[in-house]
C-alpha cells in the first residue's frame, strides 16, 4: 500500500534521497516556523522521517537543539524513501558502512518542534513595532486608523501587523471591542 504524500512531503523526501545519508534538511524555503513543525511532526509520526543526533563535525544541519549542547537532524527513513518509490539498499541506507555504528535517536522526552526550544521574540526599542505594542497596551487601546496615522502605515499594513507580527510571531493576545464614537478598538490585555 502506497503512503499518500502531500506535495511538500514528497518534495522533502525527494531532496533527502539525493543528499548524503538522506538528510532531510534544509527544508524547502517556503516552509518555515509552525508550518515546518507541523509537516515534520506528521512525517515523523508516519515513520517517513526520523530525528537522529547530528554530526556537527560533518557540518550536518540542525533541526533543533537537544538541550545538552548537542543537536538533532532529520533523515528520511527507508519507509520515507519507499513512499517516493526508492528502494533502500546497503549503499543508500542511513548506515553507510559496516564499521560505522548506527545513529542514535535523541531522547524521547525532547521537544519535537523547533519552537519548543526558541525564546519568545521581543521587539527592539524605538521601532514601529515597539510603538505599536505601546499603543495597544495603553488603557484605551487603539483603532486601526489611529495606529495607521501614528505610524504612517496604511490600514492593511496595520491589520497585517496585528495578525502576523503580534499574534503569530510574538504570541501576544489581542482583544477588540466596538467603542461608541471610536469604532473597533484593539488592546493587549494587562498581564
């Protein structure tokens, strides 16, 4: 039975099949952050990819740090290669020589997503993003028009910053309410 693959999964496995030791990194340029973690997590769950200790001396790319000063990389498994129609043999398997010890999987209690080890981002002082956050933390909050005027942005840029930079990248909670004579007001609730 053939495994159903998304285009992205097939692309990752095809690229890995062409690399030494079938390393799946780097991922496609268009796949970043949470999307990358979701796709990789699904592929690991299906047995298509495996996390293994990275050999930093060989310059293997890191998927994530394992917390003990070492890193973890991703490799395509035999099942992953089979899913794209490539049969694994001794010359293409992860273990490339009889004298080479098998690669060790990282500890199972380690996080599986790169975000799990990253710190929350904070904006630099004096930037428009920092000014935007200050406006939203004010007791009265701010409307899209007020922000656009203060930062010399267009309305669509403000909406994009609220949804993208603040909510997705910085993980800030935003609330909005309709205020008479002002319109929709956005705020970052006090912690």
